[in-house]
C-alpha cells in the first residue's frame, strides 16, 4: 500500500546518559511518521478533526533491532497497510544514515467521534481519503 518517508534527527532529550535513544521515543517517531504521511497525501489530522473524527491508537507493537544515537539522521518509513471506515493499520521501519534497520513496528487505530465513541467515516470523507491514497500510489509508481 502507500508509503511515505519522514526524516528525524535524534535530539539530545531523546537519549540516555550514554547517548542511546530511549525505547519510548520510537512510538513518538511512529506518530510523527503517521502525521507526516497524512499531511503529504493531503488529508492531515486537522481535516479529520474538522470532520468530527479522531484517530486513537488501540494497538502498538515495536521491535528493537539496533540502537540509535544522539544526532543520528533517521528515516521513518511509514506504510498504510489497511484502511476501513472504522479502522486503520500502519507499519513503520526506522533506518539510520547507514541504511541499517534499527526498529520496526505497527499501530492499529480506531476511528472515534467527538464523544470518543467508535464510529465510521462517512462515505464522502472516506472516498476523498481513498482517492488521495490512489493518487499518491500512482505518483509513486511513475
């Protein structure tokens, strides 16, 4: 499915005393990758909220393969693996500047309304989202 690449430079505050990135930082990078993904396809989270939709994490998995260090230049590869009117699933890979895979993970998200109740995207918004995903995928295949 569709994918986007986001750039991250490891900040000092994300590391421990030895300059190694703390494990809790990776989900933050996943979130930035996801937000960047939606911005780049033209449907940022702010558009979702204007429509009355909120995207909440219901499942998070991370596998750590190698450490990242202070000032490393990272790429977060974010892929939308599945989308339905009530659910989205993303996968992530974090690479350092040497193209070494440092971590991989996934998140599953439930769509909720302003009252935090599960809901389905309306047909028009869902079609807009699917259309933008198709356009992005076609542009990537050229």
